[in-house]
C-alpha cells in the first residue's frame, strides 16, 4: 500500500445513524436514505462505522438542534481513542473499491482493539480517512 499510515487520537463523536448489513447491497441505499433525511450535506460530517458483527452503520455527526428519534434515526457515540489512519484520495465512487484493501493493510500493521469499531471518515468528496482502532501503547 502506498498510502502513508499514521497514528491519530480521536475524541468521542455523537452520531445519528442507519444500520445495514455489512458487505451487502444494503449499504448504498442506506447512505441515500440518510442523506435524504438530513437534507443539506453542507457542514455535515459523515462516517461509515463497522466491526465484526456484520452490521455497517451509515452515520452523520450530531449538531445542535438534531433530534435522531424525530428523524427516524438511531443515535450512538463513535468511541474516541487511538487509531491507525490511512487517507484515500480520489473521486468517489471509484475510491470505494480501495476501502477494504486499505482496512486489510491497517490490520496487518497494528493490533486492532476489538472493543471499538473501525471508521470510514468521509472528509470531502475526494478524501476518505480509513481508521482502525488500536490498543493504546505504553
């Protein structure tokens, strides 16, 4: 993998989400539904969150005035802590094909903390941070 990998610290992030089966054709429609519910994407932070449970969560960061239950969404907190991070650059949806191989490479580079989920942070239309939780070192 040519993408540099770095260690980052993340804060807890409150989100609203729609859950879908991971590795399925449900993920795209779940993203479409989430985007239609929250309206304007401007100023919003979006995350894909997944672990070994087989569930993928399409998430949007909560901002003042958001009411998840009124919108028909679930709410949660993406846990903070130490993560290995690789940044994918390039147009979507082409970059989506790099998500799984990038996460696989992160798994080979560090000891994953199985108590926290992995994250896809959609930073811009052409930038995705792939984050894998790692155990805090000494």
